[in-house]
C-alpha cells in the first residue's frame, strides 16, 4: 500500500529520517550493532596493554643482584622500560657476573667438602677406638660377674645330676609298682571266683529244694487228670449259663447306662430351667444398655474427631514455633547480610570512584613512542600523567564488583529464605485457624493457643475419653450379654422340649431291660455247675490247664533233677579254678616282694634316704629349668670371652684417645664451613635461575604487550572506520554506507520509471556528501534535469513532478525490497491519491508506467483516487458513492 503522503515522505525526508526508513525496511541496524560491538571491544581491550606492561615491570623488578637488591631499577623507569635491549643487556651482564661468582662458590664447596670428609674420618676413627675401649671395660665387668656366679652354677649342676639319678630309677619303681598291681588284680579275680562259688552253692541248695517240691507235686498228677474229664462232660451247661450270664452283664450295663442317661437328662432339664431363670435376670438387669452404648459410641466418635483435630493443631503449633525460630534466625541473618552488603557496596563505590579518577594516569601508562594518544591524537608524549597513589587496578575493581554481586546475591538469598519462612508461618497459622474453626463447628470446642496449652487440652480430653470408653465398654458388654441371654432362652426352651421327649423314651427302655434281666437270672440260678469255673469255655480251658499242669509237673520233676546235676557240676569246676588262683596269687606276691626290694636297694645305692626324698626330685620342669640356666651361663661365658678377645684385637696395643672433643669440634667447624659454601652456591644458583626465569617471563610479556598493542590499534582502526571517525576518509558510519548501497539500487529503479513518466527529462541521484564530508547529507536525494544539464534539489520540482518522483521512488523501493528478500515478489500494489496534481500528459505517462508494471511485471495495481480522468484508463473499478438516505454504496464495474 503506497498511501497518500507516505511515499512522498521518502522523497522529501532528511538524511536522518530517510536512514530510519531504510533501517526499518532493510534491517540495517545489524551494521550499527556491528559498529557498536567493535567500539565495545576496543574499549574493553584498551587497558590490556597497560596491564601487560605492568607485568613486564613486575617481573623485571624481581631480578636481583649479588647483594639481594633489585638490579634493573634504572632500566624499568618510565619510558626506559619500552627499550627491551637496554634491560636485556643489563640482565646479561648480571648473569655473566653471577656465573663467575658461581664458579668460585662451586670451587669453595668442593674444597670444604674434602676438608669436612677428612675431619669426619679422623673423628670416626677416634670414636671407634674409644668404643672398643668401652666395650672391653663392659665385657671385662660381665666376665667378672659371670665368674662370681660359678659356685651357683656348680650347685645347680649338682642338683641337676641328683635329679637325673632320681629320674633314672623310674624303671625300677615302675616294675615294683606293676608287680604289686598284678597281685592286687589277681586277688580281685580270686575274690570274684570265691563269691561265685558261694552263689553256686546256694544254687545247688535251691535246685535240691525244687526237686523235692517237684516230687511232692507229682503225687497229685492223677487227680488233675480225673477232674479234667468231669469238666469236659459239663461243657454244654456251662455254655447256656455262660450265655445267660453274658446277657445279664450286657443288660446290667445297659440298664446302668440308661439310668445314667436318664439322670443326665434330668440334670440337663434342671440346668436348662436354671439357665432360663438366669437369662431372664440378665435381660431384666440390662434393659436400655444397647441405647446407652450407641449414645456413648456417638460421644466417642465426636471425641475422636476432636482429638484428631487437636493433635493436628498441636503438630502445627509445634511446627509453627519451630518455623518462627527459623524465621527469627533468618531475619538476623538478613540483617547481617544487609550490613555486609552495605559495607561491600560502599567499599566498591569508593574504589570505583578512585579507579575512574586515576584512568588518565593508567591511560598514559599505555602510551608508546610514535603512537598517537587516543585523547589528543599527538604522537609525542612529553609529560604523561602519573598514576595517583592508591589507585586500584581493574582486577581489584572487578574483584570488588564480584564481591558486591556476591553480597547482593547473598542478601537476595537471605531475603528469599526469610520470605519462605514467613510464608510458611503464615500458612501454618491459616491452617491452625481453619482447624480451630472446624473444631468449634463440628465439636463445639475452642482450641487452646500454644503447644503446651493444646497438649493439656488433649490430655484432659484423652482422660475424659478413657472414662467414656470405659462406660461404653461396660454398656456394650451388658448389651451383648442381654442379646446372648435372649438367644440362650430360646435355645433352652427348645432343648427342654427335646429333653422331656428323651426322658419318656428312656423310661420305656429301662422297663424292657428289667423284664429281660429277670428271665436270664432264672437260667443262671437254676443250673448246677463247678463253682471254680463260671463258663463252659472256662471249664474247657480249666480241663486243658489241668492236663497241662499234670504234664508240667511231670516235666518239672525231670527238669529239677537235671538242674541239680548241672549246679553240682558247675560248683566243682569253680572250686578247682579257685584253688589254681590261690597258687598264682602266692607266686605274684613273691615276685612283687622281690621287685620292691630291688627298688629299695637301688634307692639306697643312689644315696636316697627315703622314697619321699626320691619323689621330690622327679619334676622334669625343674630339671629343664636347671639345664637351661647352666647352658645360658656357659653360652654367656663363651660370648663374653670371645668379645674380650675381639676387643683386644681391635685395640692392638693402641692408646685410648683423649682428643675426641677437639676432633668433634674440628669436624663440626669443617661441616659448618662446607654448609656455608653449599648454601652460598645454592643461593647463587637459585638467584640465577630466578633471574633467568623472570627475564624470560618479562620478555614474553613484552612480546605479548607489543602484539596486544598492534591488535588494539587494528581493532580501534576498524572501529573508527565503522563509526565514520577515521581521518583521511569519508566520515560516514558502516550503517550509512550500507544504506547508500541500498539507496543506489532504489534510485536506479526509480530513475528508470521517472524517465518514462517525464519523457526522459528527470533522473534521481544520491548526494556524494556534504561540505563537511560527514554523514549528515549522505542520503540526500537530488534530481538531474537533462534539459538544464544540472543537478538540483528535489524541493525545486513542481507538485506533479514531485508526485511522479515520489511514486517512482516508491516503486523502486518495492522492487529493491523484493530483490533483497530472496526473490519474494510483491504481487499487488495500492496507490492512494496524488494524481490530482498531474496535468493530462503527465497523468497519461504515469498510467502508462502503471500499465507497464501490471503487464510486464505481472502485478495487480490498484489506484485510489477522486480524479475522474482515470476512469477511462482503468478497466476494472470499484466505485464508492454516498447517499444521505441510503448511506455509502459500492458498485463494481468491468469494461
């Protein structure tokens, strides 16, 4: 849309306004941003070279001479430090002097080391001889001490020999002991055999008694066999009586069980009646307990709800107290952070002010001979401004700024922490109020304030709840007892009905049993049987047993006879063995007596007066200890004698040294002299290494300083060119230069169309700069008049000419935007007004250009105008008319 008056602004605007239009259309602000970035980099790096020069000065200040004083003070003064050859030559002279000093120090160190070694060798030889004399004295004393112990060792040797004799007699003692043990064992076996003979004599007597009894019993054998025959003939009677007797027993048991069952039924009937009475009493006493239990249950639930809320309030109150404590701590921390923040901020501001005040001196410190001053532009610097005392460098200011930023961050963090605890406290208070409201609404209670008060309220309510719970349990138990009693009454009544029926049936069965008992008693009492046997089976068994007894009596007589014979035979054999054992005991006693006599003779021969004296010497541990003492003594004696012999060889007739203190003093002095020489050598080496290192670091820093200076010059020159401040060049900024390029393209397209509209008379041209050669007129537009062959301002054009120039400029801008946007076509143009200022010829030329745009460029061109002459030239029209009665009206016309 080329709105009326808008595209005219592009023609008539000043350079600043036209620059703003081009910046918005083509985005040339990026060139301005690039310029600002270059300026910022130049400003930021402006202090780097000065810092490097200070580094050079600091390194060179550390180079010391032989006295430990700075060696290059005069070479690093203001101005002279920029002459590296001067201070490098001075450092080389110093290095050569140090090399000569080092050579002398090395020679002194080697010479004093030989002297120290010789003194140490002489001292060590004297000490070794003295140690030999001391060892001889000590070993001689030890030998005398050992020789004094000789009687003691002799006594221990004698005691050991006597103990060895005692131990050698152990075999004789063991033989005597074994012989006496054999006697005791044989006597014990003899005693056991004698005891066995006594038992066997008793066995013979018992066997004789049994034989007599068997002979007496054998006389009744025939009578048993006769009675067994009679029992066989009574077997049938026994069976009948036996069957009746068994039935009687069955019926008697059955009668007893039935009567017992009847008694149980009677007891159960009585028990059920008593239970019914008890249940009625329980029901009467527990009337209303269920309702009371329900009421108490509701009260318990209400109390539980209240306790739950109170416990929550208690927990929140405790948390609130904790949070309030943390809030107080956070507020204290915030106060401390605020104080620290203010202190650091004041210090930072003070240092920044001092830093900015001293920038002139710092800037002067970065000046180099022949390089222009960035302030005045002079390449000669006769009197550079000094740096005031106490001015901080940029690193210190940056550290303070960082500390201030850290203090601000700490303060913000502490404030956030305090805010968090405050919010937490507020949240807890809101929750406590909500819970208190709920407690009041649901339970009708007012919550106490404070953890302690709530704790007491909870304890009181818990005590009250325990009492209510106890009442509830009692009422609940009574209600359950009533419910159970009601069920038990129903069960008792049902049981009584069943029990009465069972009692009647039992009485009927007892009558039947009594009748059958009477019949079976008649059978049992009317039959004659052997009184010794109750049943036929018993009679049969009795007959068999009698026959077996008869056979047994016969066999017992034979067995008793055999047993008596065997017992008599065994007794005779044991008596023979006993007599043999008696003879062996006598022989063993003789052997034991002989062995004991031999052992006693051996004790007497060894010099022992009693067995006790002998036994007291049989401890192997004591003998081992004596032998160890004797062996250790002999070993010590040999060792001392060998040591004395070695000491005498070491001394070999030499006199004992008496000058060890003087030798020690001489060795120590020689060592001190050598240490001083070594220390001096190390000091020279360290100084030379340090000076060499510092010189290299200073040279490297100076090379970096020169590289940084060249780099800063290049960056500054580039920034000046981009900013239009470079001397000897057209002083326009990078952005204006880019806009000139865009502007030239726009004017080329605009001139092509303006030439068509004006019949080749006018072309548009850009200003080549103003009188001051600056950018204030860099985008001014002029018109070339071919009729006058002159360039004149666009303000001299008539109204119609200005419209055609502005329209051409707008169309050129459109074409340039399409081209610069990657080929994006502007397919539709709307031109609003401006045609009324054209005469007929000019109007026809303009329409011709617009038709060319529509036909050749493939664009749709819309014209908004009140000029009626245009209606004949535009094939498709949208007409807008106004009627007072009908309002605005739109008509679309096509030719």
